C-alpha cells in the first residue's frame, strides 16, 4: 500500500471514508476489550495452581534454619527464599531482603524512607528545597506516580533501544545534587521491551553523581520473562558492576514473583549492598516484625530451585508469545509501509511500545475507547502524564484471549489509520 | 509470711542468704527460658494448621464479586474478607481496608503518611516544628518505637485499670495543637491486660483536640482474645461512639489475625470513617496495586464466619488460660503478702503487668537473665525505654510450655524477692 504521507488529499479522503465505515461496523459490535494493563491471562494463572498444593496441613512449616514459619520473626526473609530469589535476581542471598507481596510497595517505601529519614545519614529529602528524579521515558506509570506523589520533580530522559540517553544521564547527575534517583526498568522495559546494553549498564555503574545519596532504582521486573528460548536479551548484573566501579552503594534493585506465580500473592525482594541493607533494616524493624514467611516457603517448595522457576517461565512464554506475535502481525499487515507509526518487537516482558505520528496518541486511544477497546491512557508512559509529542501508546497484549486480542489490535490499527488520515488532511 | 517491708534488718539478711543459695541452684540448671514476647506457642499454631487446607489447586479462587483473587487489583480487600474482619472488629465492611500481614506495618504507614502528606489536607507533620503523641504507659514498645523513629515527642499518660488518665488526656489535647495522636490498646491492654471502661471510651469520643488532624490510634489487637467463656471484658465500639459525639473522623482503628491464625501470615485491617478512607486511598493507590487476596480468601474459607473465628479463639483460650493461671499462682504463692510488688490478673490478651518496688525492675530483669530467663527489657513499656519509677515489668506467658513457664515464673519471683531485699537493706 502507498504511504499515507505520500497520498494526495483526494486519496486521503477516499481512504478515510472507507475506514470510517469500517469503524462504524466495529462500533456496532459492542466490544469490551482491554489492552491496558500488564496482567497475566487466566491461562497463565492456571499454570501456578500447583502452588496451592505446595503446602498443606501435614507439611512441616519449619524452614532450614529452624525457624517456625508460622510464628513471628525473621525480618529479612527465610534463608531458602533468599537463595531462590537470589538466583532469580543473580545476587547473593546475603544482599537480599525478602518483602511482602509487592515490589511496587518496596519501591514506594524506599522513597518514603528517604523522604523522612534520608539515605545513610544524608539529609532527609523532605528537608530539602528540591528533590529531582530522572525518568527515562516512555517508562512505567506507577514509578512516576510514586515520585509525583512525593512532590519529587521528574525530568524526562529519552529512551533508546540501548536504554536511557546516557550522555544526558551522566551530565545531569554530575551537575545537579538535587537529582537523587533514576527509575529504570532495565530488561524488557515497560513499555518498549528494550534491554539496556552492556555499555549502558557499565555507564550506569560508573556514574559520578553530585549527590552522595543518589540511587539507581533498578526495577528488574522482567528479568526471566523471555518469550523465546532461542532469542533472549542479556543484562549485565548491576550490583556487581557498581561494586567493580567503586560505587557499591549506588543501586537499589527490585524484583518480585508477581508475573511468575500470582500477582498480589507472590513475594517481592530488594537486592543491594550490605551498607544499604544495614541502613534499611534500621527502619524496617520499626515497620514490621517480618513478612509472610509461609508464603515464602510456599514459593520455595513449589519451585524447588531456579531451574524449576525457569521451566515454569517457559510455560508462561508459550502462552504470551502467540499474543505478541498476533499483535505484531496485525500491526505489520495493517500499518506496515503506511509511514504513520512505528512499534517495538520485544522478545520478552509484557508490552509493545507504539509510536504514532506526533499529536495523534490521545485521539487514537479515545477513538479505540469509543469502540469498546481500552488502551493505557496516552501520556501515561511519561511523567505527569505529559507526552511531549503525544505520540507514545503502550500495548499490553497478555491478558485478553488471542481471539479478543486480534479484534482489539485490528480496531487499534484502524483507529491509528483514521486519526493519522485526519491529521494529514488538516496539514 | 511476714511483709518484707516490716522485717528487721536481721530478718531481711537471713531471708536474703536463703534466697541467694536458691538462686545459685537455679544458675546451675543452665536454663534457657523466654517470657519476653507475646508469641503464640507451638500448640497454638497447630490449632490453625487447617488453614493450610482451606485452599488447594482444585478450589476456585474467584471471590464473591467475581474478582479472580489470583490476579492484580482490589486495593482495599475482597468483600468477604471485609465482612469477616468487619464482624471481628465490630465495624461495617464499608469502613474497612484489608491490608497485608501486619497491623504494625499499617500503623507505621499511617504515621508515615501523616508525616509526608498530612491528614485530610492538614500540614504534613514533617513540616511542623514539633509533633507530639500521648503515650498511655505502661504500653506497647513497638508503638513507641514508631513514634520515636519519626522524631515525634512522646508524653507519658499514666494507665489506670479503667484506661488512660482521661483528665490528663482531655486537658493536653485541648491545650496543645502539636499533639497529633495517642496510642491506645483499649482491650486487654499490652502489658497490663486492662480494658478501657465505658466512661473512658465515651470521653475519648468526646475529646476536643486543638489539632484538627489529631487521631486516636486505636490498636484493638486483642478484641476477641478472651481467656474465659464466662468472664469477659466488653469494650464500647469507638467508631460509633466518635460518630455519635460528632467526631466521626477522629479515630484509626487497627486489628489483625496475627494471634488468631499465624503471626506474620495473617491479614491486617484498618477501620475508620469514609472521609479518612478516602484520604488514605489517595496514598495507598500509589503504594500498591493491592494486598494478598489469596490469603484473604484463605482466611474466609477457613473460618467461614465470625462464629467460626470465635470457636477457634476458645481453643486458643484453652491453651493460654493454664499458662496465665500457672504464673498467677506462682506470683501469689511466692510474692503474695510480701508487699514488694503487685500484678494484674487479666482475663484476656497476652500479658501480665508486674510492678516491682520503685527502682527494682532493671535489676530484677538482669538477675533473671543471668540465670537464663529472658524477660522483656525493663523500661520497654515506657516511651524512650524510660520507666520513671523503674518498676514495670511485662510478663508474656503464652510461648513457653507450662512446665518451662512455671520454672521461669519461679525464678522470676525469686529475683523479685532478692532484689527487693537488697533494696530494703540499703534503705
């Protein structure tokens, strides 16, 4: 098909009329489809039903070090959970705290602690006139919501297929001691599915921040969430890299089993240096006596070890892969060659990043919504919900059935075409 | 036996010599006993093993409103958990948020939120020069640890068998708008086992605090934790009472199943007014997508309803009651009539409060420790660990076996006698 950008006004008008008729047909179908959030599908959840049998009333709930998991105690997690999650995160169990059911909660608490008490003896952020975070964007809306909630000024750093623009990151953190952190989803990033290159990770580790209490918030949410066995991204381990670079305390690394077993009923973890752990535990002991050890044990008994977890992730991949491929095929078939949008082709994670023509994202999402297909709000992938180009849209293909997903993706591409035509006609 | 306070010096010396020989005998026994923390015993934990079978892989994990408990969502808890916990707390499900595994964590987060964001539009506490809390004492050390951690000045309010000294509470909160809260364990209080009288609760509800953002932190940790079926304390419901008194937003009420099922693997909850809930959810949605719904469902399926929970609590009582009675019998037999200490006789909760002669508590606890019996640190029941009379000691009888407990209590009374004799000899 001819590029829309090379069509005459008349050609554009003709195309638009055809597509509007098509759109009306969709509106008549009373669709109610959702491509907005990175939720596992029912079939994926079914994969983990075995965890409900991992413990029962005849199982001894004593963990390796003799702790009765049923009683109080154990602030930082049971040893066998630290080993399993340590293997998952590629960190030593000694560097890990096992938390409750949500890594988002751990990140929130990490920012909250820095606000009220500061990091390793530095001034509490709430006592400073200005605190800033770098926000590689497009990025994860819930990260940005935390920093926005705490009144932290967010600075957009452009994302590239290799990770954030490191020239900009290096320059900004070196110049401005009000910059206290950066949000990173380093592997199969949300929403583009990019993985930081070796060079990017090494440059992160070698940052020379003006603020001593600058920390990298490294949310490795999709560390083992591959789509393919034969095509996988690799990410250099950041704690090790920081240690080698003489910046051992510069990173907080987060992960969870939310997209491995059951979201909301999994276990979350933080990996960081021993100095940071000591600093954190001074606070944590005031906040809780300990997290849910029975659920930690349940996860260990279910997976046994990291190999068990990897095998489990292959089953997730088998369910997610066809969904990604279905969406990508529809994008290719319906938008390929039209010169009105581009999209990523991740080999892991939960999202596809789509970039529409400048100024079209909000209109596309609204148009899809009107025909019964919910997308993530346009702008959500940027701090303050402000996409400077009104261009980025996050596609979350995991939750709907393949059939529904195909319908939703078809409608989405139709909306992209219509809105792009309208824009071209206005120019 | 003659009162120690009426003995001659020679009589005191003779008694001391006898008891010191007895103490040496204990030291030779290499005891390692613990009466320090309010932990359930192994037998109590065994009572809840059935909860491990409440869910399994063949159970549908969909809750009443159609939510799949395995997936993301449901910020404030599943409906059936709100009903169960609502019945437990004597509050409407509409006034409840179900949290994660720890009510201490909820209290901490409640203070933390007030620090960084203020309560219902009031100035964040971290922006104020001074924030104060009233601390009825003796009280719960972990409450005091939270306010101390946040740099909140703690003011001791004396406890009476009817609750805190309400004349003092009323006067202080009316005069000083820096007083933002008060810690309360209103039923079977920690450590004395006192229950606030109807009059006390009504006076709480009718407080006229100078600070609009003053809140009562009502930790009803032992609401259904009776020792007897035929002798129980009753506590007036505080939310209702505050509403009647025109102070609907003045209280945050906390509870959990930590001492009902498994500590650390239970569910915690907050009950408060709709205004407060709205204020809290504005924050909570940034902190988490939701708490562990599968565990909420597990609790509902295990207990079915509040009657099931009450039946379950009777089994706990059957295990705890003999322990309380054993300690009380030993206190009576060994200290009764000596005029060197007094203690409470609670009919619920987890603790017995002991008051030694002024200036003796630290020495008694240290002496017990030397012979292998760990008590809660003397002073722990007061803010900043400073008991102005060095008199109060918390006895936690639930965790040890009855046999061990008897040994520990015997040694404890011996230490009380020796330290009291030493004090009397110095006078």
